[in-house]
C-alpha cells in the first residue's frame, strides 16, 4: 500500500470510531453544561452570520452528530443538510431523530452538487485534511456554492500561542491556518470577499461571562506583545480558533 493509501486507511479507521476514541475524552465533555455551551457557540458564530432568508439552502460538511443542523432548523431555516464520514457520528444524529444527515465523504457530495447551496459550513473540518488536499476541497466548495453564496468555516489558528492544543489534540488533524494562509487559499479558488473573526469565549451564564472578561485582558496583552515585536498594531488574532465568513462572487467568471 502506498503512503497516501495507508494514510487514508488510518483516517478511515479513526473516523469509524470517532466518538468512542476521541470525543469521549474531550475537555468540553467535562464542562457543567456542554450542550448549553455548544448552543451558545453555534448561535454566536453560525446563526448570527447566516443570511436572513429562511429558505436558504444550507449544507454543513463534517456535521458530526448534527448539532448545527438541529439548531438551525429550530431557528427556522427550512433547508439544512449535513454530511459526515464518521459512522458513529451519523448514527448518533439518527438516534437523536435528526434527519437529512448522510454518511458520505464531503468531496463526493460536493462534486455531485455544483451550484446548489447558498451556504456551506465547515466547522472544525479543513484541518482534517493534509495541506495538499485543502485546495481541492476549497475548489469543490466554491463550485458547489451558488453565485454570491457564503462559505463559513472555523479552523485552528496557527497565530495563537495556544494553537497546539487544537492542532495536535486530534490525531486526524493534518494542518492549521492563519488568516493570511486561509485567505491565500480562498483567493486562489476565486473567493475574494472575506472577513476573519476571533473565537472568543461566549457568555451564556455567570461563569462564562467571567471567562469572557478575563480573556479580553489576556488577549489584549498578547496583541500588545505582537505589536511590540512586529510594529503592526491592528489585526492580530490570538484565539485558538478563528472563523472566516467568505462570499463567492455574485457572477461566475
């Protein structure tokens, strides 16, 4: 077997038991109310960024157990689908009664759905591909979006001093990004309108509000340190993850 084939076989093996071998020990599963935390995150970094039309065609690639699909439908979006390669994740979604979740490689799905979607979300997904694969994935995303469509992604932030926790916390991760490197990739596939956001703690109760306030102080100190080193005052992103909101051109070239 070639190195590439062996690598894919290893990933397939890990994804087949993703919940039982990785998420079981995830720190987020030891929080007091992980569901409340996840819902607050989705509302802040997904729902608030989506187009207002509830008839938008939305695809969540690497959808896991369907948390985003479920919440978007509860919010009123009528056409939301998800795909994931983990049989455990898809089975969990179906156990919870979430339909429209398919066991499928996102690349296969995107190839078969050109110019179909108004929004494609890839939340903690791109880092699961090797650097050589990411550009192909983004080409497929751009082709599957309708003109003016939105691409929403969260990725590990290579500029964060704490990046290693996300980059190496999952053995299926193949890379990390900065706003500059991800912007470079998006422009290469023809997506030029984009903005990057830090993924701060989301206040949804007393404890999380305290965390948010303390993090603002820590982040300010980190940004100050970078400004001293680089001479660049603005634009530093220091959170472990970042979100990009990008739009395809309104007309295909």
